[in-house]
C-alpha cells in the first residue's frame, strides 16, 4: 500500500450517479454516506438518514453515514493487550471505548485519493498512538455506485505495529424514505445468522454466542423488525436491537446476501453482501431529536447494518482468528461490503 497524502482538506461533497438515475452523495468528512436517492415510479426517494448540511453533520454524534474506526463498536474498559503489552485507549462511553474513541475517524476530514464518475476513494493516516492505539495506520475507503444499483464499500488498510483494526460504515436506512416520518419497525428483515451476542447493560458482549433458535433474535425467516421488538431483557437493556449477529460462514464471500431489508409496501429491497464475519444490527434506539434533512429523527427512524469483527473481540482471543481484529504490520488488509438496491 502506497503512503497516502496526509494534508488535511476542507469538507467536500461528492455525487455519484448511474445510468438508471440512482444517485448517492458522499463527503470526506468522516468518509460518510450522506444520501441515496432511488428513481422510483412513484418519484425520487432518499433512503438514507442524514444531516441537513455539513455544519450539522459535524455536530451530530450518532455517526450518520460515517466510517468509524480504528475499532468499530465497543472495547471493554477501553483497554486491550497485544503481544503481552497492555494498551489504554480513550473512553467515550462511560469507561468503555466506542467506535474508536473520543476523536474517532467519523470526525476527521479525509483526503480524496481518487475519483471518477462512479467511484471515490477517501484516505486517512492515523498516527502511532492515535487515541492510544499502537502503530501508524494507513486507510483507504472507497465507494462505488454500479449500474446494478449496488453501493460497494471497500476498505484497505495497513499498520506499522500489531493493532486491532475494525472498520465499518454506520449508515442508517429507511426504505420508506428518510423524511416519510415512518419508523423502520414495519420493514421486513431477514438475516442469515444462527447466533447472536448477548450484552451487558453497557452493550459489552458477555462472551456467550447464543443460538437464535426460539429467541426474538431469529431472523432466518423473514419477519418485520417490530414483530418481536422489545420482548426480551436483551432488547430492553439496549432499547431495541443493538446486537451483533455471527453471519453464516459460507455466505461471507461478498457474493451472497447475508441480510435483506424490504420496505413496508415492498417496493424497495436492499440486500447486504459482505466479506466480514459478523454484523451489528442497530435500530436507531438513541436517535433522539437528531437534525435530519427535513425534520428531526426520532428513535427507530432508521436501521444500521454494521458489518465488522465482533465487538470487544480483541479481548476474546478464544473466539478464534477468523473473528480477531488484530492486524499485523506490513500486511495489506482488504474487506468489502455491498448494499444492493432492488426497485
């Protein structure tokens, strides 16, 4: 991986359009996805939650559309050990580290390393010791809008020291339209997962991988998000779904859907394809008076599908190498997640 330019830039908005008229807007502020407008027979519909302008995007604290890192999700007690050495990172959710710490990647202005009509790549250098993480990290995140109405997000990174790296995208979707005033609870959802991770009251996984059979976390057959909503202690503690699903291993090749979301009237479907081993389902439980493009977002206005390594996996080596976020120096890591829209 070539060393990338670290000169800070001003926030910039980039628009990509395909031949069918689908259009997405992105910004190098947090390498974020701002909008996704689908050209439906009923008219244009934006299915991604976002801020009304860049100034508000800087202020919001719910990661609207952002690339989060170095380590997405939670690190218990904001500490971990690598090769026998303990590291303390910044805590920004009580005593825990969430989404990379207080000054995480979603607040940074990234460079734009390449751009054409259908693709843009954002680049960032995170210095050694950034938020307490060891090693310099070079990251490139690219978005591609294909003629098949897919938004493909590719992550490429390299570090100079052994360090956990767990990048994800935090876009919230509402296929009925981000300004329609509807929650996502009437959306139909399917997830190809046999296990989910129960959490404690702070959202930290307990360490158990719980079989979804006979639980309210079983999305292997299509059901509405709201059907079993807030019907168990796991959900009540999180005010909804905010849990990791271990994805069916045979499907995490980036070629097969691991999740499918459908609008209430069935006119839009979104498939999620990924090379990552797990996915956080988050139903926007803490979207409280968040400035949106037209009005304010409320809880459950959108749902996020954050493909990633499991949260706090750096402190659970017993989960195995496939689920470990540890990156080794000198090696280039690549992952990919695709959001495919059918309308």
